[in-house]
């Protein structure tokens, strides 16, 4: 190891260079190549804004905008990797991998602009640039601090997009737009000349958020018929049987893209055709900080379902007491002017909200067998979490609570409510091939390609879909879904490129989870756990 200033040899344990006294800077050995989204934001014409001010005044003029930027980045799970005096550079998807990095960065950018505009200082306007791409991420330690550094060309495009953006607008690269499409609405601005780029760069502008869950986005794109999952379905069928006499709770647990939502929705469809009623809601990463946001969705779905019940429309609220009705109104963001409600302590209000929510669900389940499907529990807000724990433990015959969650962020109460945990794993080879036969067609000419996709994706359905879509988008596969052929069939075709450019299967693995390709076995196993 050598000193960065005088190049003298340094002992690995030293904090200072013994020759010139400069502090030792260490970059940690585990530099990582990551697929991330980079956000760049700055204050428009900050130099003009502070030109006539003392340094202290200049700092306090810009500080509220910087604080708003930091807050928005943090709210959506990003980290500010660099402060630039009048702006920030932030990263989403590292150091902790998150497959949702592009939508999260877009939501953070929308919130960032909202916060700065909300400061009410017409002189303070921001512009934001977003790009998704590969970077090298590493920690740099000095004697006083550790800094998370990002390196690579991807940063430059984010910075150029920021410079090109109009006041209070967010400009986005094509790579980021493709990953966030469905979650956010975009307007295509055409190709723009950007400094340092030889050709015009396609630029998109964020128009607003649509807040669709990953399942809703994927459902619209999915092209394969449902395959496999026989063991899981048998287990769910058994849970349905026992739900006739007492409430059952089942959790589908597994990594991103493994097929939790698809299984849940296929199963729910079947139950509905047998007369079961459905209450369904999703937890959103964008609303994790908003108290009762998930519970509000659950209640809205429950009340709507009861009101539209074809056999006997009802309003489960009408049998509730005055305080319980206020509790529901509070969750639903309806005005409440009841003085008894206003005087309640926060703890008592929380209790009333929990009791009223349980009463609504139990009343619906009493009238008709009901399935409550709550998706993406790993993103539930804390206030709703406590109420869901109670709902998932209700003594209510005719109620099946079906939950989905990634392993990281699984609520602790799952063990307490005697939930059956179905640990979902990748498809087996035959099912992966069946999916591919649906997408590419049955032709034996694609057999080699299919086998290579199977081993490349380790039979994770989302990755199978992404690789096929990537090959089709890049023109490597030609034709319609269900009848695709290789344009230039050859044995050594690379599968890396499409997957990585479209969002990198590896980067989509939930924090802490291993990429399925790293696993030895792709077989389906079920794990049943009955906690005391
Ligand atoms: N058994 C299956 N047969 C055919 N397609 C499947 C199957 N399972 C999943 N898919 C497809 O794979 C994609 C990913 O599945 P899904 O959205 O259910 O994953 P998930 O486990 O819910 O992921 P996340 O944790 O991100 O919500 C979807 O487009 C889905 O239609
Ligand atoms: Mg899902």
C-alpha cells in the first residue's frame, strides 16, 4: 500500500503516512459493479441567486433546497453520494440492491421537486436528471469519514440530463424510462444534443406518478400461460378447506420475480369462480412512510366489494358504534368532527382503528366466504402493520388471508398468527421449458437457445420473461410471441446483454437474497411452518 501524496510505502494498519503526514485513504477491497439509477439535482442559476450575498447568507439561502433534496432521496431509499454545494448526486439500488431502483428514483425526483416548490421561495427552482446504468461502487475511508463513491460513465449522462432540464422538470434517459414505465408517466421529448455525446440522446420528461404495483405492470406484459406450482396449489387448496371452519392465513414467501403474485392471482381467480369474495390490496414502497396507507387500501377494497356484492350489497359500517365509524373515517381520510374522537389519546385511537377494521372484515366474511389478498407485505407501513397482525389472527370462519412477501422485510407477527408459510422457489426445468414453449413457440430449432435461457435464468420466471423480451426487443428473435425464431441462429449467442440492459436480473434480486443462478437446485420445495 502506498501514500497517495508522496508514494511512500505505508503499513496497512497506519492512519497517517510516516513520511509526509497525509491521512491514509483506503478504498475497500470489495469494489462492486452495480446496475443502479443515478439522480442528479441542482438549483437553477444558483450562482446568480447568491452572487451578492455574504458566504453565510449564501449557504442559508440554498440550504432549505438542499435539505429538501436530501429528504426526498432518503424517503425513497436512495443515498446521497455527493453534495455539490447547490445540488446532490444520489444513487438508488446500492449499496443495498433493490430491483425497484428506477421507479424509486423517479418517485424521489417527483417528491424532490414537490418539496422544493413547497418551500415557497420563487427564486429556488430545481432541475433533475435520472439515468440507469452500470457503475462501480466502492467505499473510500479517510480518518474521519467513509464515503460511498460511484464511478463510471453512467453518472455523466445523469448530469447532462440535469443540465438540459427546464426549471422544476425531471429529464430521464431511455434506460431509466424503460425500467420505470408503468410506475411513472413519461413524455418523450425526442433526441437532444447533450454535451460530450456524439449523437442526439433520447430524452423523456416525467409527467407524474401512476403508482402501479410491480404485479399490475407485469400482468399487462405477461405473455406466458400459467405453468407448474402444483404442490403450492394443493397446499392452498387445503388451506381453503380448513378456512371453512376457522380463519386461515397463508404467506407466499420468495425472492423478487419468483412468481408469488402470479400464483396468488391465478388461485384467487379460481376461488372467485366458486363464489368467494375478494378483498385485495398492495403495499407500496412509495407509501411506506404514510401511516395507514395499506390499511386504507384494504378498507376501500372491502367496502367497495361489500357495496357491489351481487347477492346482497351491504355497508359493514352501519352496525358499528360512533367511535368505530370515526376510526374508519380517519383511516379513509374523511373529515371527522366528532368531539369524543378528537379527545381520544393516540393509543386509544390506534386501538379503535384496529377494532373497527377487524369488525369490517369479520362482518364481510360472515356473510360470504372471503379471501383477503395483501401483496408485498415487505413494504407495509408501520401503522397498518400492527392492524394487519390482528386481522391475520382473527377468529373468523370463512376468511382466508393470503399474503405475499419477499424474505427481507417479512413481518415478525407471521409466526404469531399460525400462518402457513409457503417458501417459493424457482420453477423446475420442465416448467421453465413449458414457459419458453409458450413464449418462443414449440419449434425444435430453438431448443439450444431454450436450454441456455434455462441455465442462465435458473428458472426464475421473471428472468425468463426478461431475457426473452430483451432478445425480441434487440431483434435477435424475430416474429410474434408464441412463434419467435432466431434471426441469426448460432451456438454462442450471448444472453448477458439483453438481461443486463433491461434491468439486470442480478440487480433485481431483493436485498440480501442470492441470485437464483447461484443456487444449486432449481426444484420446487414447500416448507410448512406452524409457529406456536
Ligand atoms: N408459474 C408461472 N407461469 C408463468 N409465468 C409466471 C409464473 N410465475 C411467474 N410468472 C411470470 O413471471 C413474472 C414475475 O412473477 P411475479 O410478478 O408473480 O413475481 P413475484 O414473486 O410476485 O415478484 P415481486 O417480489 O417482485 O412481486 C410475471 O410476469 C409472471 O406472469
Ligand atoms: Mg409480486
